């Protein structure tokens, strides 16, 4: 009985020894999940919690990246309990979406600038030409499969008609609506003078610029110059009419002889004509003599 118990004990110990050795061998021959970096990941088929010695895994580029060399080695093999990364030759670079063609009445602004602006992750923002407004699809993004989104839509800026003006009118009847760059020209009624530009245009902010002109009737009252005479100028004196004066003989002019009729009256005050003072003295007035002094002439 004792002999049988001893034999059973020996067999049990041998079994546990074999199991322990086997587990040690198996565990020591496993590799952890490889982490190669460089924008590379395991293929779905190769992704497992643990790997046994001799297992081979395959890598691919992450989303948005592609192999620099499609024939480069993409595999690793578990040797003992480690990976030999020297066999993995796969290198990955960003995919390019290429430059987008300009769209009607606009273009794209890429971010970041330069060569990176058309690679995976970049943004192309729509910019309309002057006089146009962006209606739809302001930007697009470079994805793994190319540019997303749709072509932007730019619509021409439109303006309501400009206002009517007093004492004047447009050369042609006003329309109900104008597009960017279209112009309206005003004219003044007879006898009125235009102040400001005659032509206004539909601008990129949807209004006509600059402000329309003003039409005014300008007249200047005839000026008078004491001791002077008008030598040029015929009334009535309208805008930019000129008048010129000259002083009568014996008087000297102070100020400008010519005046111009401007929007708010004459541009200068009328000149003044002043008398030239000349005083003559006799010899007797200048030289004092005694009362009993006699002056004899020869």
C-alpha cells in the first residue's frame, strides 16, 4: 500500500513538472502587440492580444497615408519573445488630393499654405471674386478618398436702384435692380449746377457709391466797388462767372481785382480803391524866419 502511494506521488510530481515546463516554454515564446509607429498600424487580420513564436504580422498605413514604396516589406515575425523590426521596410506619407480647379467667379485659399495645402487634412476655403457673394459650400477638406464637399456657389452682388435727386434726374429710366459694376449717370435741370460726381455705381456692399450729386441754382449778387469800375463780367452771375474791377484815376487798389462766383457766393471780398495822399509844402512852410527878417531875391 505504501509502495503504491509513493509511486502515485512520484507520477503526480512528474506531471506537474512537465506542465510547469510547458507553460514556461509557451509563455517565454510569446510576443506583445508590436508598435512600429511611423503612421503604420496592423492589418485587421494581424491584430491579436498575443503572438506566439514564429507568428508573422502585416502592417498597413493609417487613414490618409499611403506607402512610399508599394513593394516594401510590410511584415514582422515573432522570434522568441520579441519582434525584429529591421525586416519592416514600410514607410508611409500623406496622401495628396491635388489642387482644385477654380470655380466660377471665385478661387480656393489653401490651409496650410504651400505644398501641405493639398495633402491629407488640409482645408480649401472658397473666396469669391470682388462683386460676388458666397452662397453655399464655403470650404472643403482633403480626406482619405480626396476632396469632400461640393463646388462653391458665388452670386453677383445686386443693388436696389439709387435715389432720385432734386432738380435733376438719371439720364435713363431707373431699373428695378442692378448688378455689381452697373452705373447710373445723373444730369441737372437747365439752370442748375451739379455738385458731386455725375455717375454712381453698384458696389460690392450692395449699395450705390459714391453718393448721388446735388443740383443747385447758384447766383451771385453784383458786387460794388467805391471809386472803382467793372471792366469785365456780364450779369447774371452764375456758377464760375467772373468779374473784374479797376480803380478810377487817382486811386490805388487793395485786394484782388478778379472775383469768381462759387457755390456759396463770391470767392473773395471785393477790392478797395483808396486815394493816393500827396501833400506839397512851400519853402516858407518848412523854414522858420524871424518877424523882422527880409528875404531879397535877385
